[in-house]
C-alpha cells in the first residue's frame, strides 16, 4: 500500500485495516521519502516508525525490506495478523 503517507490518522487507519484482515493476513506499507533533501537516513527513520505503529496495532512477524537502487531508498514494512481471531 503506497498511500500511508496521506492518512490523516495513520494509527486509526492501520487499526481499521488490521480489523478487516483475516487471521494470518498481511499488511505491507511502502514509503520513499520525497521531501526536499530526503536521504537514506529518512528512509530508515520512517521504516522504524512504521514498525512501531504495526506493533502497536497488534501485527506480528514484522519485517523490513529496503530498495536501495533508488535515491533516496524506499522501505517496505510487512506485518502479519495473529492466526487466532480477535
């Protein structure tokens, strides 16, 4: 999903997505920082924030992947909903 940077309340939106996922479903958020002067450190920082948000809404098995062939790099953070239903 490449629209997370446009969510006005990212925690609430992510919570809604997780509620709609089936057990073991995954959410993948990809971001490439685009502000003036953005660099790979910004990408790492944004990736960490996404990881924290995913943990806060109950996602597990969170992993981070980077696309370093572009400048600045992009980050994709993937989290899984627990297998047991709410």
